[in-house]
């Protein structure tokens, strides 16, 4: 079961990277975003903050245990003791709540600047691999699989995917400007290649082995991305 979920996650991630990197679109304004916009940083009632934290934490566990199809608001009410009315005040729909949960699980990585594209990419790859282990990642895989068949969920997740992979594109673009990579490099395609190669390898073997292989994978890909030397 875990292997099937991992395969689906890798397949969907690779497809999503290509879609998102090709065109970053602003998040559609909706009821969920309107609620978020009304909160002012540092001025939210601590009780509200705690409630949101409790619900999102429980939602992540529920997704991991039951997957997207088994995720219900009633089950979350039973688990947290927070009323459905209160939940809908924060997240107007089940989809809004699931998207908020995924956003918490899939925090965007930083943009490293070690002075070397090889070191930057290696560090980002290892950080990403660490993010896809642990008891909660099957829940994320389940949501991604569901998004492939649910246009509304797919659209709602796009800002998260864009945030997740935009640092990698930024690192590649900076390397092009510094002359480390070819000036005509298609950075969208490069993102797909890098993510696809590493996560496909993860499908074929264990996490610890893939982490050892990351430097070699990066070196092999970079050979084709670097500028020609006279």
C-alpha cells in the first residue's frame, strides 16, 4: 500500500511540477482566502489560534489514517471536540480545510545560496526527501491523487505547488545569470527533470539509499545543463 501511494505521489508531483512551473498563476480569491485576509498578523485571538492549530493537526492525522475519501468533517468534530459551525467559520468548505492542512504539511523550502549550483541543488533535494517521510505523508499522497480527478481541488492546490517548487526555479535562474548553467536553459523543464529523477529513484529503492545517490544524480543532470566549454 505504501509503495502504491509513493508511486502515485511521485507521478502526480512530476506532472504538477510541469504544470506549475510553466505558468505561476495568482491564487483565486474565494471564501477561504477572504477569511485569511481578515486576520491581521499578531492580532488574532490566542484562543482562535489554538483552535486552528488543534483542528489542522487533527486533520493531518485523519488524512494519514483514512486518506482523502475517508476525511469527513464529522470525524474531525468527534476527534477534536470543535463544533462543525466553528470549523466552517475558519474554512468555509471541506476543500478549504484540506488545502489548509496540505499547506501546513508542505511548507515551501528556503532558497539556498552557497555560491555553487551543485551544493544548492543537493541541499534542496535532501531537504525535500526528508519532507516525504514520516507517518503523515500518505495523507498528502491521497490528496494529490484525488486532485487528479477533482478540478476544484486541483485548482485550490496550485498556489501550494507553485510555492513549493518556485525556490528550485529561482536557484536555477540565478545559476543561469552567474554563468553556471546554459544561457538558453529551459528552467521549467529543468525543474521537472530534477524532481522527476530523484523521486523516480525513490520509487525504485529506499530513502536512505536515494539520499546517498543524490550528489551523483545532481552531477549527471548538471552535465547536460552546464554551458559548453571551448
